[in-house]
């Protein structure tokens, strides 16, 4: 019995070491075995043995000679971006996206499809699977290892379903993982879309996130926050930590479909922004402005657009004040649809609101930025969810090691 426990512990340590080295190599890009040993704290013999397995599995490839200290040269290693592929899936109220990625998280191909206002959810899911199978056929020379899906929330991770989607009530209670697994032949991992966005930004920040608390706030048709602590997502008991769209900023305000009053979604989401602007103009349904119209109108100093855009940014700032006083983050990144409207103005308005409402010591140690690189960031984060799962236990996903 003692031998069994010792074996289990050794296997666990082996998994940890493999995961550590893959993640370290991903961060470093290209490096030697000696550098990986120094970077990870593992013995060079351990690194050498594990790298042999990774090369045999074609997870890692050698890249040629690197220059080292005192003119010494060593063989470079990098994540193999040729053998394997993962898929990212993003589901939103109005669209879904499917993307193909390599194991370094780089996008290779994608498609976007509209979702109708009152969707037939099973039909939409079948269409998603058809797009996924199309990519499998298109890239049939590669091996697809897993799919990561980013979902709007509140998303109950333990039950694999969306609990509530304002403006997309048909999705509530649908077990999305189960529906996808009936059609597809590889592992599927679900994550809240804001968490996926946070992961994508974390990868881009490389080492700096390790000792920082990062909060990514997605402001689109709904509002959510992805929270990264110690390099990992903070999810909460049911997986809905960061559901700030349903935090109250006006206790006697509008009634939300979640049962609360004065939810941030009702005041600062892009859906609320457009509803307020179109209502103020008194435009009929068939002549209403869209989000694409707002940047130009803001540049022209359109009073109505400026009024409601400023109001939305200030409400976001109020919520950020609560986040700062609750978890004291190092960096807050604001992204999704709002970042494409007027990023400089958005950043100015939010920073000003926050600065007026927190202690100077807190503001001086905090970075608040509007993301300038939001193209498909949540979709990329969905793919990273799948890559992270593969990197946790790589042997499990290698074709010759899979259990039949």
C-alpha cells in the first residue's frame, strides 16, 4: 500500500514538472534545456528527460543552436506549432465565432456567424458543430486535441450552462458541453467569456501577471469581469465570480431580469448605451443607430451621444471603485465592444471617475487601461482554455496515449 501511494505521488510530481516546463517554454518562446532548468528550478537531468518525451510526442521541437554564456552554444527548444491544433468557440447573444489555433495560441483561421434574435438553440449548436467539422476537414493534416468555449454569463461551470442571458433567454439552462460532446470527438472545456478575455491578456503580459492581480472587464451587450490571481482564474464556488454586470449601482433603480435592481448591465452595457441613445433621438426601430455609428458621432461632438457615452463610462468607473476596494488589483483592463468606440475618451472618463472616488495611495499603484488589441481576444482566450488543459496533463492528450 505504501508503494502505491509513493507511485501516485511520483506520477503527480511528473505531471507537475511536465506542466511547468511546457508553460515555461511557452512563455520563453525559444530557449535551451539549461535555461529551462534555471527558469523552472528543476534539475537539468529532469528537464532533459521530460524534453525527450515532448520531442517524441512532437509537442516540442528543436530549433538549432543558440548562443549562450561565454560563447557556449546550445540547442534551442520551442513549442511545436505544426503538429497539433486546438479550436476556440465564442458564443455571444448576437453571434458565434469558431477559430483554429496552434499550441502557442496563435490564430490560423476563423469564421463568424450571426445568431438570430430568438434563436432555435439546438439548431445554432448544430451549425457550430458543422463549422467545427469543416475546419477539421480543412486542416485534416493536423491533429485536433481539444476545444475551448467562451460563454456569456452568469455561467454555472459546475452544470455547464448559462443561468441567465439578458436578450438571449433561450440559452438559459442548456447544457452546452453535453450538446457539443454528442457531435464532436475531442475534449471540450467551457469558460466564462470574461475569464477567457483575462486569460488572453495574461498570456500577452507574460511574466508580469505572476505576482499581480489582473482584472479584465468586458463591456459589450453584457458586462463581466475576469479575475486573475497568482496566474490563475479566480472563479468562485459556482464559477460566477466577476459577474459585475449584476452588481447594483442604484439600489432603487431599474428592475433586472436577474431579480436585482439597478444592475450595471442596465446602465453601462453597449446594449443600454444604444437603447438610451436611440430613445433620446426618438428613432423608429427600422432607422435606429448601431454601435458602428457612435465613434463618428462622438468625433463630431454629438451632444446626445456624448451625454450617454460619458454616463456609461462613469457607471463603469463606479463599479471599478468597488472592485478596487474589494480585491485591490494591480491592473484593470477594459475591453470588448466599448474599447472600439473611443478608447482614449473611455480611458479618460473612467480614470477620472475612479480617481475622484478612491484613496490616492490606491490610485497611484493601479494601472487602468482600455485595451487597444481586442480583435477576437475572447475567442483567443477560449482556445487558451483548451491549451492550458492540454499543458496541465499533456500525456493524456497525446494520440498514442489516449484511452480507447
